[in-house]
C-alpha cells in the first residue's frame, strides 16, 4: 500500500468521522429546539388571550392567542401559492397589520380555493381601519429556497421569507400571526393545522449518526492494527 493511498484514506476517515459526529450534534440541537417549542406551546395555549401591544418579548409568546386593534396594510398584502386544505389547492392571504401602538406584524388571514392556472387573484373583503382581530402567534423560519429577489415583491409567492422582508422594513415583527376568528364573512377558511413536534425523532437520528462515526472509527483502528501485523 503506497504512502499516498494511506494519507488519502486517513483524510477520508477523519472527514467521515467529523461529518457524522457533526450531524449527530446537530440533531441533538434540533431535539432541544423541538423540546423547547413543545413546552412553549403547552404553556401558552393554556393562557388567556393577551393584548399584542402589551407583549414585550415575542419569543416567549409563541403559540399564544393574542388580540390586536389597528389597521390592515392592504397595499403590502400577498398570497402564498399552492397551499392545500382538505386535499384542495388554494392560496393563503398574508397581510401586514399595524396596531394602535405602531407595531407591525404579518398576519396570515386564511385559505381560499384557487386554481394554480388562474392568474386572477381572489378578491377578499377587508375592513382596513379600526379593525380588531384575534390570532395565534407562530414562528416563521427562513425559506429553504429563495429563487429570486424579485419574488419578494410579487403578489403570489411560495414563501413568506420574513428575514428578507425585515431587511426592507425593520419595524416588522419577527413572528407571523395566524388569524383565528371564524365569524368574519371574507370567504377565507381559518382551520389551522399546527405542525406536531417530535423531539424523540431527532434523538434517534443523532444516535444513528454517532453510530456511523463509531463504526468508521472502529473499522479504521482495525485496519491500522491489521497492517502492523
């Protein structure tokens, strides 16, 4: 076995062990994050509705019901395309809301059936000023794929891309509210299905990656010992 091959094999093994170990620790981090969110939801969903303007730390308000009074910003509204409800394809209407104290937050107002090939946007009845709404505070993660900067200016989008919107408007809150009122006659359906958290799944993945790293380490030690004999 040549020296170059030994060096190459050693480098590959080190990279493999490092990669598998890093993936294992990443999954442990995801488990802690999901455990925290699961605990936060259990606590906050049992609390009474809070005044959104009175909340100072929005991170601690995740999954809590809030009440807001203020004005819709219809000119900045957009639709999330290709959203399903009961097996049907449609859109979700997202519209900024400015509270009486000047806080600005994105509100997902609900779902409406709409064919993807139909280029005409749905007409949604909106009372723009002095409006009272109730909703659920949710987190908004950065989009996994951001194909075009111009997509954030279009009325039909695939993602909210809140982090990018905050670059344009620093007043925008770092959460999204799911409007929950069912008694509003605006043709929108607000039957939200929140994602379930499964921290144990990430623990299983972590054990799997650590096992791969251990197997690779054991195999490499075996090969070294075998060569010395």
